[in-house]
């Protein structure tokens, strides 16, 4: 018999939780308890039997109303386990307590089914298998990517690894599109998350510097489930004219070519970014979003 129970945060067995995420064939770094604890304002959970499958419920409260939301730097959550089916996803969604009156969340790539009673919509991620040799991977790049990489080399751009996380965050904050809707507290939480994952050898930084030592492109990579997540990007305007971000991604690919890693670009539904990622040979990976509004009519303006 399958029993899905609602478990408040204080009662979650975090060791069993993380073991479930670790063995899940649709597992993602965002679902580990450490990640959720650091990035979510609050989270409870739905748990199938003895942690056979789980679903984090990341939530907040506004005007006395509980709602599910997607935490910063958390591309996808949803139901995690082995052999997740449409029926199981439906059971989990139906088990979400009714106190959560509004949902605006993203599920993972293993949850994309037609679910009766729930209107899931498509979102796009881009992924690149790094199993081929570097030569084979480089051969898939579009010509404009290759031109920009050469330009960066010609202008003396150098690859840096282990860039201080504070410098990456500073560059990311300076980008309007990157920092939109994010608070200083969100970036500080991300800083803490990076430190914790770096201690576990699950996080590193890359950068590109000019001959004068100016950092013009930077990013953070997280690692789990044979994925490398391209998760926080900071680019200086000076880097755009020298192809710095192109060279940075190329450097990471060169370092990890021939491995079992999947480079996860974390998006994007933004057309220009999707084209940029696909220019490295990345292919689309679809995953679902879900909005649900059970608010009373007199507070429907709540999330308009």
C-alpha cells in the first residue's frame, strides 16, 4: 500500500531524505536538504512510505495565506524517486495540503506528464553530454562560438579557477537580468550554500581575466547526479567584446570532456540564451511548471 504523508520540516529525517535524493534517477542538487535549508524561506515535505519518493514543499506566507514558490537559484524541484510515474506525480500533487492556496513552482524533468486536474506547462532547459572527446565537442560548436573563443585568446584572456565567490557574486549582482527579483539576502544565502558545497567538493568557480587582471566573466558550477550545473553567472560589459563567456564555457568543457558529466545550463526560456546554449551543441530538456490558484475570489489579486 502506498501512503503519502505530509511531514513538517522539524520531523523530516534528513539522512533518509538525502539518501532518497541520492538514489533517485531524476535526482537534482536542488533537492538535497542542505540546499533547501539554505535557499528556501520555509520547507516541509510529502513522503511516500519510508522515503521511497519525496516532494519538497517550499513555501512562504503573505497576508496570512500560505503559498508554494520556487526558491532563488533553484531551477526545479517536484517529485523525486526511482521510476517516477504519472500516477505517482498525480498522487503527490493531490496530497499537497489545502492550506497552500497558491502554487507557482517548477517540477523536474522526470515529472513531465499529462496530469488530470493539473495544468502543467512546458519550460526549457539545455544540457550537453560531455562524454565525447573535446575535439568532437568543439566540432559541434557554431562558428560564432569558435570565433569568440579565438578572439578571447587573441586579446590575452586567461582562464582562472577558484575565483573567490564574492567576486562572482559581485559581477552577478551588477547584471540587471541576473539579479532581477533577488535580494542581498538571497545572494548571501547562495554564498553560504557555495561554501558548504565547496567543502564537499561539489562546487567550484571559473573565470576569465584580462591581461590587466580584470575579471570579466565568471560563474559557479555545482555538481551532483553526474550533472554540472552552470548556476550563477557574472559577466562584466568589457567581457562581451572579447568573447569571455564563450571562452569560459569552452574551458570547462575542455577540462571535463570524456567524462560522464552532463553540463546543465539551467535554462532557458529566454530565446537569446537558448540560442547561446544550443550554439555549444546543447540540446533541449523539457520540464514542467505548475501554477494553481485556490485563493478566495476577494484575494485573487494576490499574485496577479
